[in-house]
């Protein structure tokens, strides 16, 4: 996974956590849910990037 992709995913996850916390503090269930969705999306992207990395490593190792 590229460093920029990792940064973007972690930023989205952090923003989601902040939204969730703000929604919780304000009693705003919609904002809280949006934060949870943002976190889930970031985690899904991270998993996809990890799978790409594993596939690339496997291809690289086959060439040896």
C-alpha cells in the first residue's frame, strides 16, 4: 500500500472517530452514525490495500 493511501485511510478513520465522539457528546445520533460509517469505510479500504500488498508480495516471491 502506498504511503499516501495509508495516510488518507488513517485520516478518514481519525475523522470518523472525531465525528462519532462529537455526535455522542452532542447527543446527535446522525453525526455519531456518520462517524461510524467513515471508520468502517476507512477500515475496508485498508483491508483492500493490504490484500493488494499481499498479492504483490506473492508475485514478487514467485519470481525468485
